[in-house]
C-alpha cells in the first residue's frame, strides 16, 4: 500500500501561497472521512458564522441539510443499498449482509471555487472577486444583498442570510479562509480534519494526488472511484474537488454543471430581436393605421 | 427551510402491537417499516439526488420583484409608444401621457428593487461598477438611463405644451424631445426585455431552459401592457388596438409553445402545481381571452384582461423558477 503519496501533516504546515500567487485548492476524499464534523465546527468557530437553526432532518446523521449562508462546510451522510467495493461492512456483511448490502459514505462538501464562477459573474456590485490564490471571495462590506449570485451558482452553494441572523441580508459562502491564508495558515476545516480527508495545497499538486488516489483505489477493487471535477463543462473545473465512489447525483452534486453565463449570448440576441421588433412594429402601427 | 411534512400515521391498535412483538420474536426483525421516516436508515426507495434535497438554491427575491417586472416592462414599452406617437404626429397630449406612464414606472421600479435588497441602504452599490456579463448590473444601469431620459422627456414635453399655450416659441423644446424620447424608447425596450436575460442566465432549470423565449415573452407582455394602460387611460386608437391584437396573438403562441412544446421533467415546474396554474391563467388572460375581447370590440375589458394577466405571468415565472430549483430531478434532467 505504499502507493498512496500522502504527506501527512501538510495541512498543518505554513505556506506562502498568497504571496506567491499560487492557485490552491481542496481535495476532499470521502473514503477516509469519518463523519466527525470537525470541519463544520472549525469553520463555524473560526469564521464566527452564526447558527442557522437547529433541526432534526432524519437524513442519517446530517442535520445541517446543505451548504448555505451560514453553513460553509457541510458533511453529507449517504446511506446506500450497496457495498462500496470490497469493503467489510461489519457483522452483517457475511450472511444477512449479502442480501441486505449496506454502505455508508461521508463527504464534506464546500464551495467549489469554480474556474468560471457563476456567482462572481452575476454579482452587480463587484463584491465578489477572484483572489491571487484563484479562490472566489465575497466582500461583506460591499455586498448589498441583491440575491442574484444565489441563482447564479450551479452548485447551490451561496445564499442570502435571513435578516434575523447576525450579518443578515448579505450573501455568504466559504471564504477559503482567505484571512488565514494571507498569514500563511491553512483553512480552518483542513487544519481541523483528523484524517486528512480534506487536503489543502497547490492545485496542480492536489490534482495529481487525486489521480493517484483514484488509481490506488481502483487497484484495490473500488472500480467506481473517480474524481468529481467538471473540467469538460463550461464551469471549466473546480478548485475544491472531490473523490466519488458513485454517481455525483447521490451526493447532491450536479452531474454536468454549467456556468449560467453560457446563456447570455442567446438571451441578449433575443433581446435585440424583440427590441427591434417592438420599435419597428409600434412605429409601423402608428404610421399605417 | 421547512422540514418535509410527514403524513399522519394511524394510531396502532393493540393487535398491531402484539403482531409486531410476535414478528420481532420470531424473525428477529420487523419487515414493514410502518413509519416512512424521511431518510430513515437505508432508505428502501432511494430519493432523487441526496435525500431529495435541492441541488441549486431557489431565488430569494420577495414579492416586489414580480411587480417590478410588470412596472418596468410597461414603463419601458410606454416610451416606445411615446416615440411612435411623436414620429407619426400624434397630439402632444398622447406623447405626454405615454411619458407620464413611463416616468411613473421609472419612479416605482427603483423603490420596489431597493425594498427587495437584503441591505437596502446599499442600493447605490449597484452603480459602483458596470459588468456587461451580469444582467443585474446591465439592468441597474439601464434603469438609471431610462429613468433619466423618461423624466427629462416628460418635463420637456410638458414644457413644450406649456410654452405653446402661452404663445412662446416651442421649437427648441421640440428639438430636444426628438433626442430624449428616442433615448427613452431605446433604453425602455432594453428595460422591458433584459429581465428575460436576468432569469435566463441562471442555474434555475425552468428559467435557463427558456433563456431565448423569456426576453420575447417579457418584451411582448410589456408592449401589450403599455398599450393596455393607454387604452385604460382613455385613448381609443387603432394603432393601440393593433398592438394589443398582435401582443395577444404572440402570447397565445407562447402559451401553446409552453403547453405543447417541451415534455419531461425539465418543464415540470411550468405545468404543475401553483406556478403551472398561474402560468396557465395568465396565458389565457393575455392570450386568447384578450384577443377575443378585442375582436368583440370590448377594448377596456381586453386591456384589463391583458394587464392583469401580465402581472400574474411574472409571478408565475418566478414561482416556477422556485419550484424548479427545489426539485433535484429537474436539475439532473436539465443536465442530461
């Protein structure tokens, strides 16, 4: 098993990526996630994100439902009617387990920091910008809460915080711990992750590591292992990518996300056509009748 | 953020409890779940996506936006009527009335938009930058341009008739009108149609699937509404009636296209539930009903039918977008 090129402790090391202008990312690997939610807690505590309601969802151990204005890391708990590769699923996997296969998978979801970010394109105030480490950042002191980024995100990440919570009215999402990164620290979630299911580092290095991990898992019989990184769609790739053991839909990830700006051309052509028709039509109606 | 409501479960009778105990003793398990807990351990019937939760966020816009879509559309297209009237020698009172409708809409629209903002005091941040790739930014600037032109044109038009009334030369003001009214009309058509781009260029399946149709629909509804408002204000002109007929005809076509065109899960939100009902009702009001009322020469009723349908249709589209976003099946289907 020496093939796994883990450099344990990289999440704890200091770095100079902001000063160097290096594109960085997250590689989140659910196969080593233990569902402890340390990332959720670390994110909330470091970024001082307010509570957004305490509810029992009935969705396994997931009670935060989805990413949103006040949930920037979200651990998904997927219960499946199938085994994952050659996994040993406890005492039930022998006799009864053969008829009643069971798989449990945890995935810590986060803002994808898209190559072509729908929220950034949509923002009319310039509150959302791309940083020198190629992450997508919302300036809270600029955002006026128009809500257009909310429908611009193909992953359903960013949301407007309801007025009753602290900082309410503005749009919020993962900051990639830009403040920590400026000081050479890793993002809070990666720092807190006990199994390095969340890996932080330079994008190129992480992509290579993810491919290696996929090859490693496939060699061990996890034939469905693959990287979720839609580089072949108009999103153009994501800077927080994931390892998957099944279809992306089952973890709530869109199968082929598109950045909404691809519709601009067709829609504006339609505007030009309609505008011309309205102007000419109205003038003709008044001239001829 | 409401939890899905579970259907009420009939209270177990004593016999049922006995049967459960017997079954558990005999087989070591209970075959029936009895209670369908949303996402209970190992869901037997897998939900679409991740526990059936939405993959994209629904719009957070409040009730003001539907009304703004109507007001902005009617105001923008009213200035087109003002331009057509000005160029074809309609009395100045017609031009002034059309510009008054435009200006009224130009005053109401920003108020509605500011009220919808999460942080209304920062409304001026809309004008920090201009981003042509953000329909929201283009729209904000278009509204500023339109409001300025329409209000100035109205002042000049009113001034021109005032000068004429007291026998002073009105020619310089008339010249200015021929600059301001075309500018108002040009920004007005964009104001009435960009809202289609605003909805079309999003991740909401029901909207983005119709990104080419929406500007046409919003534009034609705006034009029809502008004509209807002029008619309701007492102008009975053949050109207005012709515009009303054309708008109703196009609306009938669009309604038929939505009804018959796209099948399958991507169009579910446009046909089913409350949004489907709103879109059908508004489609009938702006389409066949107002067309037939015009043929029967019942102009005020046709105009009222169209204007009411125009308001309803905007809410229909917004609610359809919300329903479509909340349905992960639509997101998946739109990407296959």
